[in-house]
C-alpha cells in the first residue's frame, strides 16, 4: 500500500537517528521484502544519516519459505528467519524497531493478540503495525501462491488503542458513484487534471484523505504505533 510509506518512514527515522549503536530492525512478515528495500534505499540516499555514520542490521522473517528463498538471492536483509509470527525466535528487546505491516489480518484475533505481545517482547524502542480497516478476500492467481495470504480477522482502532497504541487512519476508501477507484486518485493522474470536474474530484479526494486520518472507519488502513515507556538507545 503506497500510502503507508510516507506515513511510516518518519517513525522509522526517529528511532534510527536516535540510536547510539547499531540499529537493529525487524520486518515481521516481510513477504517479498518491500519494506526492507525501502529502508535500505532511504538510508543510502539520506545524507544526514551518512554524516552520522549510522550502522543498521535488517532482519526479515516470514512463515512462507518461497518468499525467503527469493529474498536470499536479492540480499535485501542481513538475516532471514523462517518462523510463525506468534512465536518469534528472538531474545527480549532484540530490536530497536519492529515493523509489522499487513500481517495481523492473516491470523485469527486470538493469535493476533499473541503476535502483538510477541512483537512488544522483542522490541526495545518502538513497534509499528498496520492492517486493513475492512475485511476482504484475497484474489488467487498471484505469481507465488501463498497459502498464508487469506484473511481471517478484521481489526479496529479500538483494538489497538486499548493496548496503548496511538492510532490513525491511512488512505481513504470512500467511493464516489460512477467512479470505480478509491480516493484520492493516483498522484500522477492528479498532476494532469484540467477540467473543473477533475479539480473537484481532486479536492474531494484530498478532503477524504485528511478526514480518514482521524475517522479510521473511512480509511483504507489502520496505522498503530507504540513506544516502550522506558528504553535505552
């Protein structure tokens, strides 16, 4: 989900820049390594991080072995681990940051809460979670048929706030009759708008996007962040 990237990265940077030692990062449910690639690229091009001589160690874990085999060839992560997200084989507070995007909906609610507890156990500084704000079935026929791709649960902002997470919505799933797409429209398409109707749709898309941040039920995705109360860099 492209809308997540600008929302998540500031929270990643905040932890990364404050670390006095090597930054240990876990991408939990890493899939095909999207977040590992993003973080590596962003760190490589960030001149401020280069000037601070920041070192980082990226770990990716997933239950689906074919993903890990592909990632091994791409060398996105410094280490890859095959495991169940509810039983993470890492020591207490092993990572400064645990990122778990689009994972919880793939397990039942009971297992999901255990997964969150596991993530909190192994993080030293911060945990970042995201999950769709509505239920949908996954279409089959992807390049790699992953039996773990099916959705089994739906989460609400209340589920996370009760656990002490700060919650916000990301993206808008409001549809305008006659338009088959989510709003806001694609940024590239928006740059080419010229007619009054197109400009109105642009404004409506921006409005719904802003509203979705605080009105989570109309968002496409829930973003939840929690910091450890007491921590050391």
